[in-house]
């Protein structure tokens, strides 16, 4: 299982599907959800706007990712992050 870093306030499911590489675009994410290909914490999910938080596990097909807090844990040493540098 891969880990994906998110900020403390979390991330929406559609954004996570793109960030984790499950979907290339928002419309791709929508199709995956409509087809029932996505599970959150073991439950089928169809809402692209569902808010996810640290510790949630998202499965799509054979792959799964666990959300971790940005800057904490193994993902901080080179994993993909949902954080953006602050301007200024």
C-alpha cells in the first residue's frame, strides 16, 4: 500500500484520485466513481466531493493508498504530496 501525503484539513476524493494516479482528469475520476471502482475504508463510494482525512484508505482496482499527514512519516522522504509551496 502506498502512502499519499495530505494537509491536516484533508482532500476531496476526486482530487485524491488524480493525485494518486488513479485518474488523469476530474472526468476520469467521475467515471471511476460511477462504475463503482472506488472504495473508501472498505466501502463503495460514488461521491467525488467526499472529504477524506489522514488515515483513510482508498482502493481503486488492485491498488490502494493510505492518507498520511504532510511532513510526517515515510511519504515525507520522497512521496507525492497534496501540499503546495506558499507564495511569498
